[in-house]
C-alpha cells in the first residue's frame, strides 16, 4: 500500500484564456439597479454554463443580499458570489492507494477519454509508478490503436485484444497481468456508447464484477471524463453514467480557452461528485489537480 502522491506540477494550474464573467458582472453591477438587473444577472450566469439551478438560486440569494446591504460595491457582490459558489463544491479527498490501484475510466466517445487516460498514465509514470493500461473499449479499433501509441510514447505496458472481443475478458487478462508484474496503477478504458444505455450498463457492471474477482475491491476508482466544451450536455452525461455505475470523481477535459468553465460548478451542484483532474491543453503534461478556490477566483477575475 502507498499514499496518493500530491501533484507537483510546477506550471500554473489554470492558465485559462477564457473571458472572465467577473468583468461582465462588474459592468452589470456598475449600472443603476432596476427591474431588469436580476433578469440580466440570471441570464449571464446561465450563459456561463452554471446551469439553471445555480443561476436561479444564485440570483435569488444576491437579490436578498442587495436588499439588506446599504453599501454595496461590485467588489462586495463578486465576493458574495464566490462564497455562494464555494458552498456547492465537493472537494476531492485524496485516498490511500492499494497496490495495484485500479482506475476504471468511463465517458462518451469524443469526450477526450483516450487522451485523458494518457495524461493520467504519464502523471503516475512520472511519479515512478509502474503503470498498466487495459484497452477494454474493444468496439472501437481506433481507440485501441490510439491507446497503444500513447502507451509506447509514455513507456508503459498495455493489455489489449482483437477488435470485438469481450471487454470483461480483456480486463480479466489485464488485471491478472498487473498482479503478476507487480504493477502499481492500472487504468481501464471502457466503451462510451451512451446511446445504447442498457448494453452500456450491463457491460460496466460486468467489468466491475470481474475486476473485483481478480483484485479485491477493484475498481478502486471510477473516473468520468467530460468534455468541458459540451456545456449543459455534460450534466446529462454525468447523471447518466452516475446512474449506471457510481462515479467517484471527474476528469474535466478540454478546459481551455474555448470553455466557459461554469459547467464544473453545475456538475458539482447536480450530482455532488468531486472534480479530481482537469485537462488544460493538448500535451500530455497539460493535466492538473482541480483547485476549487483558485478556479472560482479565476472564473470571477476582473483582470
């Protein structure tokens, strides 16, 4: 057994070039308060991908706050918004990792799942952990081939099978190999065919059963990859997967200049699952632990 390594990434965690909603809020709060203010405020929250629930609740709380405060400045209102947003965040709690530590990755096709797996694999590899990938998305030959290329580039082992093989069989072989090879971290890729919900649910359940038979309590983590640019669809994906197999944490991919960012908080509000990782670029090194306070500060920055 060994303790989870804290990220020592030296670069800035969130060098995101999104347009801060802080500037828009400051401009809005600088106007004369009238009946249209709260409607504009709610619209701004929603357009920032904060979701309907947060947008409505936050607007109502600010309305009450503004009624009670006699001396209100845009700075005070921004600080109030930060405080309210932080209340809904569910921080990721580091866990003690068993050896081999098994992580099952789920997510729809096109979410950046394969690249996110590669980023996680490189992270652990750089921490001197022995990593094994299991290519259990056997329905997409391209996904297996891409994962093989990443494994070769990173310098980690991979277990795969021919196209169309039973995913659970591949997982069984992979986990058996992990035990034999004294592997530290196992990362399992799975299919993302959300449109065939019944098949997906059955497949994920079978993979979990097989994993637990080979390695006690495996998978130890079930990580959902969500594309930040999907906006409100990301919430639907999170709800769907969480209903099939309990999600322990989320990897938010493609959180770069094209993302508004609010989807992070909307997902936290809806399914109460913490964000563990974020992907902030296309390179393998572009991965960081999610820092909720820094994220909200950046989101509401006026610089």
